[in-house]
C-alpha cells in the first residue's frame, strides 16, 4: 500500500514538473508566436501584383518602367514586399482576354494595367470576379470614353475597386507644329483602328484641329497590325502632304511599315508617339509616358499602402514629351 502511494506521489510530481516545463516553453515562445501572428495579420508576406501590358511598344514600355521605378522608390520592389508577375499578350486580343480572366480570378492583391485595351479587358473581366480585384490603370488616352464606368463629369464616379490616370496626348499641338514647319500643309493622312477607343478619342481631336487649321484629314482603317502597311499605301495614294501617327496601339506595333511606305513616297511623318524621330519621323510630340507611368506607380503604391481606390479621382495627366 505504501509502495503504491509513493508511486502515485512520484507520478503526480512528474506530471506537475512536465506541466510546468510545458508552461515555461509555451510562455517563452509566446513572443515569437505573437510576432508570427502579427506578421500574418499585417501582411508581411509579399503582396502579389499582376502587371498587364498590351504590347511591346515604346510608349507602353516606358510606362511600365515608370510604374516599376515608382513602386521601388516607395518600397515595393519586385522580390521584396511585393511579387510582381508581368503579362503581355503582344496585341493579341484572344490572349488579352484570357490574361484578364486569369488575373481577375487569381489571388492578386492588385492589378496594374498599361494601355487602354488592357484597362478594358481587365475591367470587363473584373466585373465577374468575386470579389473584384483592386485595379490601377494608366497610359490610357481617354478612360472616360473606354466604357468601363469612369465618369467624364465626376472623376470620383468609377467602380470602387478601380482607379487610375488618363493621359491624352497633345494632338492639337502636334498639328500646329506640323503647320509651322510646313505652311503649305493641306492634306494629312492617318492610319488608325476605329475599334480602339483611345484612337477614336485622338482622331476626334485631330478632326477638330484640322477643321480649325483648314487641313483635310485623309484616313484609312486598319483592323489589325498586318493590315497597317496596306492602309498606309491607300492613304498615300490619295495625295497627302504628310502622315500623322496617332497613339494607336495597332498602328504603333507596325509603325516601321508606315515609316517605310512614307519614305518610298517621299512624304514626311509626324507622330504623337515619342521614339519614332530616330526612325525617320519628322518629329514626335506626345505624352511623357515614363512620367505618366511614374504617376501611375505612385497611385499603385498608395493602394498597396491601404488607400481606398474609391476615394481616388480619375484625373487626366497632361505631361508632354
């Protein structure tokens, strides 16, 4: 009996010691566990960002560089606080729509789109996402006319999960400069894709300034980049004094074909897309796409910091290059 009591006391003492040791270990680990929980709650795991760019052309490339530079300056360098995955359909619409569905249904903390087409594809897909992903757009000539719910009259009126910047290029200034350089300018040719809302907006501005200056705008439509050269030849055959290249992605992808056709016809080219003067254009007068991308990156960093996109108005940024 005594042996049994001693054994029970020994077991009880052992259990008390084990419980005490466990309590000490748990208490000593409390700080690290609290820190891990705080880290998880505070989102110290890299935030996931999708960067969608419609095509590899100079203005969009410059915009992307500006976005990434601004994010890095704000502490959101890729591989650090954020993990950035880049998407580029190279102007293929079926691929662009597939990418939009992927990023809006994926586990992304933010989608950044570069170009009007990328704005439209992402915004349209995002309408069916539950919940919709936060979205910051830029390098977009006319977001108010893009059909994505952004009001031209009230810049705070837009989908609550989305915001961004407009950046209409200085079209009127380009035509005035062309007239100054060539006072005899009467007929200007244009190749454009009427399915691009950004191109429609720029073309409407061109028509207005041409009416003011007494210039006839001679245009031809190109539904895709492979038809740009044929459309350029059509315009040139109608006796134009110059060609204007607008901020049209379809044409920008095939701008070399436009410049080559104009060179053969000995017709000067002026553009609203910086980077073509070195290829033979008379001059470029367009938007500062790196600067616009930088401003877009600042907006994106604000949203990553926790700012509500619904409180950010969609303003037009007037920066010339």
